[in-house]
C-alpha cells in the first residue's frame, strides 16, 4: 500500500498495482517535510508521496558530513 496526499491535504491510500501517470521527483523546501517527494497523477488527482515510499528501493540517507 502507498500512502499519498492530495492537493487539499487529504490522505489517499493506493493499493498494489494502482496505475499512476506522469511522476516527477521534487525537492521539498517545507520545514519538517520529507526532503524529496514524488508527485504523480492517479485517477485525475495530483498526489504526492515521500520518495522512499514511492520507490521502495530508495532509502533515507544519513547526512554525508557525519563521517567517522
């Protein structure tokens, strides 16, 4: 299942196999939001989801400046 948000802040749950169209990866500038989100169209709605949720092989990276 993929949880996404629509343009008015509502949650939408997409089931496996849902067909989405025209996705793009966008860097978010909102404080406290996921850094990268995927925006896409599903059943004539524009939705957004955290990139790591939209592309399951993507993962959250730790800050590169934190090397030991």
